[in-house]
C-alpha cells in the first residue's frame, strides 16, 4: 500500500513539474518574442526606407517608434483586462492579434500600412506581456520556485532583445526586410497551440467586470504623450511645438490619472498597490535601473557605429556577448535571492552594474572596442541580477485579482525608464559635444548620467531596504 502511494505521489509530482515546464516555456517564449520585436527592426530600417520609398528618414522613424509607443500606452489596459476577463483568454487572443499585425507589416503595400502593422504589434504585445506575467504568478506559488521562474523570465527578455539586434541583420541580408515580420507567424502559431493545451485560466473572480474607462483614456494619452516627448525631444527640439504640445497633454493627464485612481473603487491601477509589500519600491528602482541601462546602450551604439565604424550587425554581435552573460546569470538569479535575500542581491546587482559603466566613462578617442566589451559584460552581470530581483519584488504580494496589473506596472516602469534615460543622455551628449567640438566627449558625459541614475537606484534601494527585506507591508 505504501509503495503504491509513493508511486502515485511520484507520478503526481512528475505531472506537476511537467505542467509547470510547459507553462514556463510558453510564457517565457512569448516574452522573448515581445522583446525580440522591440529591437529586430533597427537593422532593417535602411532597407525599409529604400524599398517602401519613404520620403525622408523621419518617415522610417515612425516604423521604429510605433511599436514602443503603442506598447507603452496600452500596458495598463492590457493588464487590467487580463485580470478581469481571464489571463489565458487575453493571452491567446492577443497572440492572434500579434500574428495578424505581423502579417500586415510583412505584407505591407504602403508606408501607412507598415506603420499601422507595427503599431498594432505594439498594442497586442501590451496585452501579451502583463497577461503572461500574471499567468506565471498564478501558476507558480511565491517562494523559491517562482523566484527561479522569474530568473528564467528575465533571461528570456534579455535574450529576446539581444537576439533581435542580431537576427534582424541576418534576416534582412539573406531574406529581405519583410522576413523580420513574417518570421513571427509560425512562432506565434506554435505558442498559441501550446498555450491552449498547457495554460490554465485565472482571473479576478470577485471584482466587478466594470472597466475604468476614464483611467484607461488618461493613462493611454498621458503615457504616449510623455514617452513621445522624451524620446523625440532632441530630434524636434525641446522648445518645438510638437514636444511642448505633448508635455502640455502628458502632465495634466498623468496628474488627473493619479487623482481619479485614488478615488475609485474599481480603479485601473489602485494607488494602494504601491503600498503592497515591495511593489512600489521595486517599480521606483526599476525606473532608475532602466534609465541607466537604456541610456548606456544608446550611447555605446552611437560610439560603436559612428566612431568605430562598425555595422549594425557587428554592433549587435558585440552586445550579444553581454546578452549571453545575462542569459546564463539570469537563470541562476532566483537562486541567489533564495539564498541571500532580495535586498542583498538587489544591492549587489546594482553596484556591479554601476561598476560596469564606470569602466567605460573614459571612452577613448582611439579604438575602444575592448573597453566596451569588458564594461558591457560586467554591466550585464549586475543588471540581470537587479532586473530579476525587482521582478520578484514587484510581483510578490500582489493580490490574486491584480497579478497582471502588477506585471503591467513593471513593464510600464521599464518603458518610462527607457524614455527618460535615452532622452536625458541624448540631450547631454549633444550639449557637451557642441561645447567641446567632439562627439566622444559628449558620450563620456552621457555615460556619467547613466552612472548617476545607477547611483540613484542604489540610494533608493538602501532607503527602501525595509520594503525589500519584507518588514513593511500595506496597511490593512
């Protein structure tokens, strides 16, 4: 009898692990795809401009920016709809939308169709990302198993972003620029079938199905205007009409959003979620981390391509080294948290990330490829540890009905950090390059800005250490 019970328990445990493995494969695989499509288009831009007969480089810029703008603008809506109407349902339907958008972009007959397809990809991704993270939280309980799963999740994001930079060049050269969109079709079909077979439905069964439309409009308009102003400010001029108009829309929209959400029972994002365990602290640190990392990548890309003369594919392969380090380290990051605790691992990760940037702040006028390779490798080691740790802190303690919302907030904080980081370093680099007459001098000062953001993340982590140590919780 005991032997039969042991065999039954063993089979149950094996089934449990197999189900989690498939669930994690689907969720992390789709997040890989979302990150890949964020960067895959960059290398293909020149070929697109020639083929689609864009009138100017500014037209192609909309192909590049349509995806991140739409992604950022619809993240909070995607997270809330997933929580209310079913995370698996939203996940699968969003994959279908992503497939159709990829077909539209890959078969585009005009610049307008291409931009529309790219924007629709971003909208679909804004539903996929938070729904996937919500499904991961629902499937894997808090503790060591989820921490390890989030480590793999972070590795998938890093792998996707870096792979996009490399794969975009390979596909464009050997199969044409349309292939960077059409390659999504078989991949999405495969993940959609796996999702139907292995994911389990979860949603907020106690909340009203009423959607906070006021919050949706304010959040979407405010986020899109804010991100556009920051990322395009240097291009149009910070005092230009488009940028001032976006700022005039973004500031009151965000302020109204906070005011409205603090007074609603079924808010799109309840303000109380930021007082839940370490969620608020994790998102603040996440913004600063991505400000530092995104700004650094932008500066180094310019340095490698315009100063060292590397092509887009060579630049992507350069970053692939640090990407490979991030993938390997990310897989084990959850184990570090399990052994040493959130606060210690997060602080160590940010310190190492900062050290990597400090290695590169003295970019040489000559050939500094080796310096960049060493610095980005050290930076990647620390950054992925910090990123995984903030992901754990930003999801642990989330209410059952707000799991996808918590995932959406993490994605929003990353998008805000990227916009702020790139906007700041672009302006600083341009100012000091003009003052000194040398682009390299401007890039050095821009890297110091990345250092300042990273130090800000260290200070925030220390000041909020009780949150990360689990000593502060939301009031009842």
